[in-house]
C-alpha cells in the first residue's frame, strides 16, 4: 500500500506539473495580445501644451479650411467638419533623441530621451498658411519649434521642424475605426497595435483613415515612419527626422464613403 500511494502521489505531481506548464504556455501566447503589438516602436507620451494669448485662436487657410490652436490642442476643420485633432490636453508633438536600427518591419527604435512639453509663443499668418513658433522642452533640454499648417489642394500639410532632434512623434487624438490603408499599412482596424509604414509608401501618401472620414499620411519617405495606437486616447505618428510632416485629406468623405 505504501508503494501504491507513492506511485499515485508521483503521478499526481506529474499531472499538476503538466497542467501548470500548459497554463504558462497559454499565458505566454496571450500576453502579446494584452500588451499590444509593439513592432519595435517606443511609447513616447505627450507632455504639456502651453499657448501664448497672441497665438490662440482660429486661422483661416482658405477653401473653408481652418486651424485652431488652444491650450487643449490643435484642430483642423473644413467648415463645421473636424478633419483632425491633436491629443486633448497634451502636447502636439514630442522631440526624440536616439536612433533606429534595422529596416522594414524589422525596424526598432532606440530612444535615449524624449522631450515632451511644447510652448507656442507666436502665430505668423500668411494666406493659406499658419506658422506657429515656440519650443519643445523639459527640465534639461530646449529646442526651437516651427509648426506649419498649410493647405495644398486636396491635402492639408502639418509640418514640424525641431533642429537638434533625431525624430518627431506627432500626438493625435485617437479616433474610432482607425484603419490602415494599403500598401502603407495593413488594411484593417489598427486598434491597440503599432506598425511601421511601408518604406515604399510615397511621401505623404495616405497611411490610415479614421471615423472622421479623413486620410492621414506621414513624410518624408526616406526615413522610418510608424503608427502607434497602443496607448488609450491617442494615436502617435513617429517620423525619424528633425523636420517631418503629416498630410490630411482636406475634405472628409461622406459617411459610408469608401477608403482610397
């Protein structure tokens, strides 16, 4: 009886160990889904946005398109239709110090530091163009910022220049049904995922669309560009240069309209 009990105990231990191993295997398979696909992109959170009184307000670009800048973010409209807005209550962008390695879908970011607070001090307005001047800063860094919004036919171009930075991260407000546009990104809902934009995607060509009915692209083509939707409330567009820009279609598609 002693040996029989010992055999049963040994069998039970083996069974428990096997079940535990299977549980761990299942857990490891599910964890990436919980965390979101990172694709080698780093989480770069927005900082604070401060806008001087003289730079606040609405600038009309023509063709019914306007841009507003306030301390809660930047918004681009066509008439009453919202085309794009930056993350609510945070900085419009961050400056990144570091580098990338690899290429294509194997690209990885190596971020040494990100500078997240944005101050907008001045608005310079010309027909069809609104230029915001200020700086990106934190406790130990400060870089000049030029943020330019201009209308160019069928697209609106939102360009940023931060001399001294290695990369830029545009912080956009998250919109439902953010869907990739081939060949730049997979043609499906990008929810809680991060992807690199295909290097073959032409400069500023549409990479994703949102429920607002607009298409958004990133440039220049010669650098690594990525889209990160893993964090609640925002869509981050990474562009590894000190002077990059986004393109936004200047007119929203009607509800139910097809994505290009």
